[in-house]
C-alpha cells in the first residue's frame, strides 16, 4: 500500500517554540544549515519520493535548493512564508503569507503548489476558515491536522472543498498520539514505527510520515530552552536517518499528490468514496476501527 512521505523544509531555528528566542529579525544572523541537511536527506531517500512543504523564507534564500529537490522528482508544497502559526493570524494575514510563499516557490522552481502544511499543525477546529482561504487560492489539499487536538478526524477525508491528510496517530487512553512525526521517529523504537505503518495499512489507511531536514543533521546548534521542549528537539537526532531508512525500505512511500489523484477521480459520496460534510472534521476520534470503515461506507 502507498504511504505518504512528507518533509517540512525549514531551518533549524524555525523549530516551534524558538520564535521568542530567535525572532525573525535575527534569522539572517543565524547559521543556515537547510541545504546541507536536505542534501543529506535526499541522499538517504535514494529513489523514494516525497512531498517537501517548502517555507518561502528558505525558497527566497536558497532557490537552487528548491530546484534540486524538484529535479529529484519530489513534490513541492507550501509551508507558508514566515513560519507563523495560523492560529495567531487573521484570514487576511494568512492569505498574505500564503501568497508570498507561492510567489517565492514559483520564483525558485516554476511550480505552483497543490498542497499546504501549516507550521506547528496550526489549522484546528477553531480556525477552519484557513481551509476556505486555501481553496480560494487554488490549493487542492491540506496536511495540517494533528488529531492530538480535539475534534479532528484522524484519516484522510474531504472537508470544505479540499482533501485533508492528517498526520498519522493512534488512540491511547482516549487521546490520539502522533506516531509518525519526527519526534516519534526519534523517540520510538524502529520496530514500533514499522508496526504502526502495518497497523494503518491493515485498515486500508495510508501512513502519513512527517519529518524535518534538521532531524537528520546532528550538528544543528542547540539553543537553551525549557527542559522538556529542548530535550524533545535534540534527543536521538542521530537515530533519525537509520530509522527513516528502515521505514522506506519496509513499505512504499510516495508524494501526497499520488494519494490525492485517485481520490479526485472518485466522486465524493460514491461507492468506495467517503461521505463528505462541509464541517465533518471530528468523525470518530479515538476509534481506529471506524477510520477504516469510513473508507468503504
């Protein structure tokens, strides 16, 4: 079964939580390591292709890097321009940031992105207007839902005229816990990660894997930060590469667009499709078996 490999292309200092310690005005003063980390990641992936959600800031600073990624056959999506949390934006601010990112990516590689991922998984139940903006701006899918937050469906589904591809999670004591983001890849044993992919595939659901280039760069600078968040961002970075390699050898991973195209060919509400509701994003949170059932009802 095909699964989605997704990469948020950003710098190490774009880690969520660092914005107060390294404000945007200080970004040009930092060591920029996205190129070396991404080149290492591309070498690691080999023939496996994925979706790179590109931050506009990185595209403006290193357009050749974006061209290298595109020439290697990976899909180019948008990660916004300035790594701002959508929950802190007005619709007008979000639209402006989105358009700026599209312009930066287009200038870098001539590609108009079809997909978007919000920094910090910050499209949630309280700001679904962001999906309306994405649709109005010509996007076909979003991958910003982290069902850790209440009221978000955990499986791919149509919502507000787009397709949503949430990060893979599983239910644990009634809470949906991320199992295939960068933190999970670094903290969970490789066998557990592989088992999660098999579990999802056994329910006819694709795994949605998400990492950052800095997670294969053990040399990225460490910034003094609160104990828990600082530890989470730096722990086991040296293990990301071998665990990612194992995942890509054991299962098939493709860009999100390869999961999207068959869905676009299946009319919503038809046999084998998913019944859509404009605001049906909560679905069956906490019930993994029902996720698979939704694929065939």
